């Protein structure tokens, strides 16, 4: 079982990502708490419903979790998440 450590608000994205890779659930929660509103704002600004925005937010973080091991540019995490959320939103709008 991975060692647990306290995540403080000043923890960098790179530190959070490293902790997530080691299985730290608190780090994952911190990452989602930090960027969840940003991700959810993308579909809402594109005119999608709150329900669609929640689904897209979940899908975006699921895609990030699946990409966690190969993700290398920690400095671009907010932009990466926004791009994924935008693409997921476009898919919903295209239906």
C-alpha cells in the first residue's frame, strides 16, 4: 500500500501528479478539487446542460487517469484538461 502524505494547497501540479501515480487518493482528490470547476465550465460555456457538464467533467478526469503514466508536461495540465473537456463537449454537441 502506498505511503500516505498530506497534500497542502501549495502542492504543485507535478507533485500531485507524482503522488497520483503512486496511488495517493488524497492527491487525486486535490487535483480534481483544484481543476473540477475549470473543466466543468467548458461545457457550460458551450451551452450544454449541467448534467452534460457533469458527465463531461467525469469523462475528462477519467481520460486523464488513463493517461496519468504517460503524461509528461505537468506545466500544461490546466490547458490539457481544458482541451479534453472541449473535445468531449464538441462530441456531445455533435450528437
